[in-house]
C-alpha cells in the first residue's frame, strides 16, 4: 500500500513539473514576441508594397524607398497587372482609373466626336477601306482636359510602360455604338506598306472608359501564332479576346525589343452587339513627340 502511494505521488509530481515547464515556455515566448515587435530606435519603418495578386488574394512584400534622382518618385509604388500573352506581349491592368475619371474623359470627348479615320497604306483609298473602322472619335491631349483625369492616366501609363510621357501621342478617345467595330490591323507602320517612317509606334495602351454589355472585345487573332495562314479573314472576331471593363487598362507591344515588327500584335475591336463602348487609346512611339 505504501509503495502504491509513493508511485502515485511521483506521477502527480511529474505532471505538475510538465505543466509548470510549459507555462514557463509560453511566458518566455509571449514576452520575447512583444519585445521584438516594438519599434527599435534608429530603424526606419518599412513601407508595404502590393506585389502580386493570385486567385483573388493579395500578397504583400515589404519594401523600403530609396534615395531618388531629380525626376524620380519619393516613395515605392506598384501597379497590379496580369500577363495575358507573351505572343504578342499583352498585359492587363485592373482598376487603372476610377469610374469618375473615366466619365470625365467621356464628357470631354463627347463634344468633338467625328467618324474615325484610317492611315492608308500605299494603294489604298478611303473608298476601298470603307467599313474597316466604323467608330467615332477625337484626339485630346492631357493638357486639354480640365479635371486632370487624362494627366493622371498619362503619368500612370508612363510608369507602367517605363516610356516617358513625351513619347506618347495625344489620346484618341473612341466611341463604338451598336454594330460598330474595327477590323484586325496593326498599330505599327510597316515601311514596306506605308513608306519611310521618322518615328514608329512601339506600344499601345487602351483604357476602357465603359463596360460593354455584349461584344466590343479587343481581339488578338494571331495570339501564339494561331490563324496566321493566308486564309485568315480580317473581319473575323477570333483568338485571344479581352472584354472591356470600365477603368481597366490593356497594354500591348507592336515591336520586339530589337525594333522588328511583332506579327502576332495584329488586333481589332469586335462588333458591339449590345450597349456602347468607350475607350481611350494612347499610342507610344520610339521618338519624342512634339
């Protein structure tokens, strides 16, 4: 009986020791964490930078700002984007501008809309290309828009593309009404078709100013080398399609880094089948624009 009692006491003593040890470890961990989380004198607080968006979740990575040059930015910035294609290089920018900014741009452009024109290739005429582009539009520079919306967008495009604002043409604000479209074409001017060029369009940025109920997608029929045979109908709405959403942006490059034309950058605007489409296009060139 005495030996059983001693064994029981040893077990209770061992259990009490384990509990006390666990409590001590918890307290040490708790206070150590609190001390480490306090601000340390002489250490700058770090900025939080949006790094990636995956499956609807936002991942953040710490980043501190650096000393900058005369023309640089004071702090770290980030513009979320998604790579839609590498052939052609096409990137999608959600929420690039606000709904209010988009509406201000539309209001500015409404009063000057005219039927959209085409840059004609050698041998083409206005009659032979009739129906290729049926939208209406107008050119507006950032300085001509009083609310500052276009200036904001232009500066943001420069950061997104790493190409200075001085290399961009004025914004081409376009409206596509029911049934209107733009057949597949290139934004780059092939000297073999258009003659010698003193400056070349190398990239295009489209800011969608409105939602479109049906149709109106921006299409890339040659994406990843598809449909590049001789039998392709340039009026077809096929290939990679990007649905317009108000405030979103689309960037694609018309030339490769070595300056040669990317044949897969052929693109067009599918017919609007329900609703209306507004878009602001910024063409970016390899030379400074006056």
